């Protein structure tokens, strides 16, 4: 279980994440939602250990992640929001580098790399430089790198970014399959329909605070709203979106 307890992060005294607490359980897919600037990516970076908390605790399987950050990271797979890659390498070279950094057995990792490249439709371009890859292809490399060592915890920050419809459907099913096999899956996405279809439960963040933490079905019953989009709009979107759309349309047609 991934357990966040009263976690805060301040930048120059300003709270980006403000006293949040929630759990992501094995066997479940936890969707993490919020408007831009709500603190989602900051939370993800704290969970990965990339940035330090101002206060609070993050535990994995009952142990503080800071107690042995290296051991914790060995069990974690992370797809970041931005596809930072060594673009002078090929897809195969990049994944080989990742496997070596994780000290994976060469024969086992080579077979796994080849299989992932095949299944993610990258095999034909495996020796081409990543600099020539499309955004979707780069995203697939990041996904493969996150899965290569068979992690127990998967952190996915906008994992569907740049993927075509077919690849997105495969990833949606893969997320559910990995959760069904007992992994802890926390993923952030602005695609509310995908979150609704994939997630066991959702955590909604607004202005750095958790405003909802429940199953989609229970949130529907509590709010009497039919979709996650409607719930999200009520809890985390302050402006009248219809009014805003009309104002923009009026402006460009003036």
C-alpha cells in the first residue's frame, strides 16, 4: 500500500500541496485528478523521491520511503509527465541503458526489451534514434522503461499523452491487468472518461487540497451527478465552463 499522511510542499512559502492524505492500495487503480496547477505533478514527484516534502510522511508497505530511498525506487516504475529521454539513443539502446542502471540480468532483460518493443509496436524502429520518434512513440519508450523491472508500484503521470486510440486502449487494459495482478497503480490524467473507465477509485485535488477520495460510483450517489466529468466540474472547476465558452465564441465572432 502507498500511504500519504498529511503531506505538504511549499515553494517560497506558498503551498503547492497542502496537507493531503490518501492511500493507493494493491489490486486497485487509483486515479489522481485536478485542474492544471492543483499540485498533481508535485505530488507525483514527492512520491518518486525526486523532490522533498515540506512536511508529512509517505509510506510504502508501512515503511517511510526516505528510510531506504534506493530500495524503494527499485520497486517503483514511473512515467513522468514530460518525456525526458536521451534522444541520441535508439529505443533499444535506451531500454538497455535502463536495464543496466537497474542491474537486471542481461539475458532476461534483453528478452523482455525485445518483447516490449514488439508488443508496443516499436520493434521496426528499435534501432532508429529516438530523436526521430513521434510523441506517441516516445511515450511508449517511457512506458516500457517503467515496466522493464516488473515494479510493485506504478506511478503514471499523464501516461496517455500522445498515444493513438489503439495504443491508448491497450494501455487502459494494461493498467487494469497490472492492478489485477496485485500491483499498486496511481495514475494522473486529464482524460476524465479514461479515468472513469479505468479507476477503482479517484482522488480529486483542488488548490493543493484533497476534495474527494472515493469510488466513482459512490461519488455519483453522493452528488447525484451522472458522470465523473460532472462531479469534477462541481468539485474542482470554479468557472462556469458554458459561460466561458460562449464568451470566447462571442469574442472571436465580434
